[in-house]
C-alpha cells in the first residue's frame, strides 16, 4: 500500500468537507486532518489553515486540481455527472 503524504493545506471546514466528498466520490484514497486542538482553542488553525489533506503521491495533482476548482468557485461535482 502506498504511503499517504500531505497533498494540500485546507483553508476552512467547508472546503475540507466538499473536497472530502468529491475525493470519496471519485474513489481517490485520502485522509483529512484538522489542525484544531482543544488545548489551544483553534490557535493553530488561525495560523496554519484549517488542516490538510493527505493522499498517495500519484493522486496529488488531481487533489490540487480539484481544490483549485473549489477555490475558483467551479463545481467539480458537475464533472462527475
């Protein structure tokens, strides 16, 4: 099994949820990791972003392309229909 490596930093929970849904729908293996830490009440999220998505390296470009479309306001789900 391929190892998962950080593919992209996520800006907020909405972006993370939408990306997770799209990657799952396309059967792209991935893991979402939030930087939220209750001990620091979200301090790291304010500095570093919401969190990151990890995936096998062969999927990194596809993950970044989908994330770019999300950030531009393009609906990547339309491509799946």
